[in-house]
């Protein structure tokens, strides 16, 4: 309330000071009228704005229908009453009084424009958004205004769900100042997002992230935006920066950081983060996290760590799928002994697929165990693997087909 009083009273004081000297195109006022206006102005600093508003409106009413000087004085009394109404939070009534003042015949256009500006701002404060926005846009069309007015216009259009128009006013506000004021940063990003301008929203968030004391939600929004823009690596970098600065913390944020590194092309970093978190007890040592660790080491192609991680998962879960995943990886990396053992464990844990038998046969053959290979290929043939017969025939002839033939599922 104090800042509003200073602003409105300050505007009023400038106009009343002009009464002591020549005023362009404004009729001369009688000395008693000037005294009355100045006396009312002095009461603005008092504790009874309601009484001041009543007295100023009554003085304006007495001057209705008078000559040019009376109309000018009436307009000044009305804007005095509007100021007093605004002081007590009666913004809608204050706006009506400014509208009445600017509607009086013979008032100079520059004063009409000033009252139009004040009416627009008051209507916005009063929740009369559409009317206030239309009035403010009329005033801005005259070439007046500053970035603060542009922000108010953007806010009004956003409140009316006119997101494209709101984004255009945000553009204008940004061009009018070197940097976005802190109170408008989140708003600007939200408007751009709602308008479908994700790149512009990210530009705002990037500038915000460079500052101090950035809230956690801003880091999350920025990471989410770049993910939608198809930049998972950048999303991981943003989240990592927020984590290092302490804005992001806790189990959920740590887990998301790991997931982002995995999706963003830095799986080794994801695995290192997760391994440390499990060791330190920062994340639960459960199967979900152990599977995530195994996936991360696998994506990073850290073969020994990946195979060890999948073995730990399979031993804990006992599920055929986990043993099969270990066997597939080991086969792909030429770890034949591990592949054979894992595929046998998968078979024991559940029904074997034709591919399981086929891979086990190839792995056994690569180890030099022709008997085990033959048994596996026969089982694969019985399970319906078409390539199994070719492998058996090749074993009998001493000519072995390329391992690529084991790719049948």
C-alpha cells in the first residue's frame, strides 16, 4: 500500500504544482479553488482516505455543469477522489472516477492519456482484466509506456488465456530492458511454454539459471523443456548443474539425475552416480536400482562391471529373464563360459526358448566343448530352431557356419 500511495500521490503532486504557474491549454483556476485542491492534497498523508474521497467527490459534484475553469477543477477533484479511493483499496471505484474525469469536455488530451493509464492499471488491479487490458493497450498505442506496462499487458493477456498475444507482449517487454526482472522470470517462461514457444522459454530459463538462488522447480522445468526439444544430453547437464549447486537434492532428484545421464548419452556417469548412491545408502539397494545399475554399465560397455551387475541381479531375482539378459550380453561380448552358465540358469529358472538353446550351443562350441554344443543344438532343433539342423550337420562335416546364424529367435 505504501508504494502505491507514493506513486499515485506523486503523479497528483506534479499536476497540482503546475497550478501555481501557466498550464498549457488549461483554464486558470480561482485562487480559492487552488487552495482547496492543495488542502485536499495535503490530506493524502492522513489516516482517513474515505473522508477525503467523500469531500473530493462532493466538491466535484458542486462544479458539474460549470464553465471551462469549473470543468477543469472538477476533473482535478475527481482525480483527487480517485487517488483517495485507491489508497483504501477501492480500485474499481477509483478507476470509475478516473474514467469520469477523462470524459469531461475540454480536458487537454495529455491529461486524458494520463488518466487513461491510471484507470487501466486500476482496473487490472480490480480484476477487471479484459477492460483493463483494452484500456492499457489503447494507452500503449500512443507510444507511451515502459517495460513495466508491457509486462502488465502480458500478464493480462495470459489471464485471458490469450497466450500468443501474451508471448508477444513478453517479447516487447524483454526488448525494452536489458534483463528480465526477477519477479517476471517464471512468468515469462510459463507464457512462452503455453504459447508453444519452447525455445524462447528455454532461453529465459537459461538466463535465470545463471543467477543465484535459483529454485529447484526452475532447474526441473529447464531440464524438462530440453527433453521435449530432443536434447537429452543437455537435460542431464542442466540437472547435474542443479545437483552440484544444491538446488536439487533428495532421492527422487538423484534417481532422476541418473536416469537423465542414462538417456542423455553419459551412461558411465549414471552408473558411477548410482553405484556410489547404493554404497552410501542414499538410494535403496533393491532390484529396481540394481537393474538400473546393470543397464547403465551395459550402455557404457563396461563389460566386466555390466556382467557382474547382471549376475548380481539374476542371483537376487532368480528370474529367467535376468539370467537370459546376462547370457545374451556375455554371448555378444564373447564371454563364452559366462554365456553358457547364464543360459543354463535361465533354462532352470523357466522354459527355455529355441534361441537360448542355440546360443548355448554356439557358446559351448566356441569353448571347444563339441559334445555340449551337440546336445544344445539337438534341443534347439526339437524346440523348433531352424538353424539348429545346419549347425548339427556342420558339426558332423567338420564345417561350422558363422555364429550369426544363431540370431534366430
